[in-house]
C-alpha cells in the first residue's frame, strides 16, 4: 500500500495536481485565519481531508489534545482481521513524524506529537491556537444543545434524540476549508472533508 502523502489530485479531474503542502496550507488557513459566524457549531473532530490512496485522514481540530489546535493523522479504514487482535494495517509512527516535519517545513510551530490510539491516529499539537471564532464554535458543540443538554439531540426519538435543529443549523453556518465536501461530515469514521485521489 502506498502511504505517501506527498502527491494527490483533487476529485475534479479538470483541476491541477494538489500537493500535501497545498492541502496542509488550506487546512491551516481554515484552522487559524478563517473567521466563523457567531452561530456556527463545529464538531469536536473538526474538518478533514481524506487521502484515499494512502488510507489516511488529516483532521484540523480547533480544540484537540491538550485543548490546543491539532493536526490529527488517522487510518481511514481499519482492518481488524478476525477476532479481537490488533489492527492489521497500523500506522507506523514515522508517518506522524513525517507529517510533523512537513508542517515544520512550511513554518508551523509544533508543540508535541501525541500518539493517542494503538497506531491508528496521532495528534500533532500546534503552538498557535485556532481562530477564536472557531474555538468558540467547538466549545458550543462540546457544551451541547442549550435546550436538550446533549450533542445528539438531532437524532430521531427512536435513536435517542429529539429531532432538534440545533446541530444541523449550526453546522450549516460554518465556513469550511477549501475543497470541503459536507457529504462526509455525518459519518462516524468518515471525516468532515474531501476525498483526495491519486
């Protein structure tokens, strides 16, 4: 399997090739520089880009590990094999280090690299905080619906919700990173982001 994150193309075949540097720059612009409206709600997992050829997800998390801005690298589709053993397709720690090196190369000040799950994800904590409006949006999500005191109130009652519009309306107001595809934002393992194919 090719785990290189360095060259990809965006989904539209008419667009020019896109490098990891360009993807990182777009995500960092969203994380640090994009002003969000005061009513928006950003899921705690932030926004993301799927790199299908490498089976990886890069997430832009405003309040992640240590309540700081994070760039998170994850295995997109985990192969658990038979039984309850470890994953058959773990992510080597060198991938997180390579991503941190690429971030450093483009001028990002990194505080730490935290491997948070058994070789399935790593969080790169950044010294520069996310934009205050984005942090406020993430806090709104974490605090939950003011009427129902939960983040899951939009589910139907049969699934433990209240058919509440708090989260969908709040997410509709978000200014997403460039190339964001909202079709991915509601799946539990699929991210808020686009699929980038090689």
